[in-house]
C-alpha cells in the first residue's frame, strides 16, 4: 500500500489541548499499535491496512516522534505509556489489544503493568528490555547509529530508496532481506527516523528502566513475534519474554528486526489467529 492510500484510510487526530497526535481507522474491536524508537505511526503502513477490515486501530506518535510534540523534561517509560493512554482516552477506549514494536513493546508492557485493565491482550513484535545492560546498551548504540545517518541523509532519501545497493546499506542492521520491505514501508521507517525530534529521552528510558522484575505483574495473554535474524535483539530475548510471560513465541525465518514490515501478511495472520483463540469477553 502507498503512503497516500494509507493516509486516506487513517485519519490523523490530536488529543485535545495537547501535542499528542495519533491515527485512527478501521472498524471492530480496538487494537493500539505502538512504534519503536525513532519511528512514527506510519511505520505500520503495511500491517495496519491488513488488520483494519476487522479491527479499529489507534496508532499514536510517541512524544518527540512523528507529528507529536515533546514530552516532559525528565521523561520516563511511564511518560511514554501515559501518552499512549491519553490517546486511548481521547477515543474512549477503556481496554484494547496493544501491539508494540521494539521500544514500543516496552511501552506496551508498561501499560499492562501499571494499568492492567487497559490491556486485554499483548503482542510484542519484537521488544527491547529483557537483555543484560550490556546488550541494551548495544541495542541503543545500534539504534542511534541508524537514526543519525537517516537525519543527515534525508534529502537523499528518494535516491537511496530507488537503489537496491543503497537501500541494502541503509537497512542492513534492521532487516534480513531488504527486498521484503515495500517501497512505502522503507520510506516510512527512513523518514520517521529522520524526522524524530529527540530520541535521547526514549534511549534514557530504555537504558534506565528494567522491566524484568515487573513482568510477573502482566496478566494479559501475550504473543511474542521475533525475527530469526534480528541482529538488534537476539532471539534469546524472545525466548526469555515468552518464558516470563507464559506467552506463545513465533520465530519468523529469514526475518530481521522489523517483522511487521518484512512479513506483514504473516504477522497479521499470527495476530488474528492469536486473538481468535482467546476466550470471548
């Protein structure tokens, strides 16, 4: 799907009296999609249209990302989860399925921990935060190394994305096979990283907040989706999340750090099958 078509299907809205922005579209039970560090709501350009025929989707821009403004000066993981909850309140969503990618997965887990009634099911695809501090620092450094060049070279984005060689170079640390990314998906991740106003608050929240000791408080059923070739976050992290949450783990072959963009149809099928198997409520 092109970004223009995506924009037609999903309406941009704002939380009243704030700089919190989100997209909304589709019909049915609600799902909240939370992007990762240096991302934006449009990162879901390939997955969201596959879910929207059955679900009402709310897709926030986290503080400092996308169209949203800045967050509080001393932001914590709770600051980001509160921002998502304000978007949910604006749409009068008392409870929802919450899907989080990477740092967005940590935000999703934080909501499930501190406001469990808001989360009826979780999908983590994949999620940072389970590794030792050394691994988290490595992830943060990899994320930073991707974001800075994206900002510096954004003016060359059309040329880079037209060239398979340059696209492969740009996304080598993010995907297993660059050919699995749609043109709209590649552009969304590149432009989102370039437009992020300030990723340091999210990086600080990522490095300072260790969720491992709080995962026992998560009561929502969970699905963990991981790329077998994710070089940012090893599959062992997914195994550990699955064990601690009592969650089903699906590891996707020939897939890197962006399973919902690299394998959107398979990801949508896994999410729908997971939700269909849950007891009706």
